[in-house]
């Protein structure tokens, strides 16, 4: 396992500008091109990871409640387009699924752990999740160095509701 020399992104940090290619053929600039005021950005290991698939299915199951609070979701991996489409189908995701992330460059930009030489698949970025606020800054970051330890939609929803209540 490796981690780039870039510092971990913490609450209040500006999220780096990244361009995501999405399976529907569009491109989305993150964070500037995201539609909701609050956004979850999920970096996953790839189509082969059962924990990643489960996380995306779970976020899809809570998407209506998240959207009602102004929270969007986007997921991204190093997968090629065919595997990313497979992930979209397997998870039922109606949120954007991005593909083709460059491993080292992306891991450096977000401070993620990555595996540059796995024995079972191509190099990949470990599960990393962010909640971004309306200003595009990091509200919460969750870094994993292995298969487990990730954001869950119920915690994201509760946190955004809590923050909104504090500012009412």
C-alpha cells in the first residue's frame, strides 16, 4: 500500500479541482460542476470490490432522502468505461459514475491510499469519501487503507441536517 506525499484533506480545506468522465458521456468538474449545494464524492476501488458495490447500492437506496436535503452523490474509480457501466448497472445508481481516474495523480490530489501493484487487479485507489459543503470545501473526509471503513449515507444525512440546524 502506498500514499502520496500530499496531506490528507481535512475539514475546511478546499477540494482540488478534478475533471471526471462519466459513463453517460459527459464530464463533470468537481467540485465546481456539481448540481447540489452539498455533495458526497466517493472514490471506490473498482467493479471487483464487493464492499464498494455495497456502498454504492446503499447510497442509491438513500438517494431520495439525500436529495431532499440538497445532497448530491458522485462516485469515481480507475475502472475503464465498460466496468464502470457494469458498476452502474449492478448498483442501480442514478447518480453519476465516473471512470478512468489516473491512480497516482488522483491519490496525490486527494491524499488517498492506493495500491500501485496489486496481484489481483490493476492499480487502484482505496476507498475515500468526502462530504463537500456549498462552498466546495471539505466538511468531512474518510480515508481507508483497505476494503472497509467508509462513508455511509445515513451519517452524511444526519451531519448535514445537524449543520443546517446550527445555522438556522
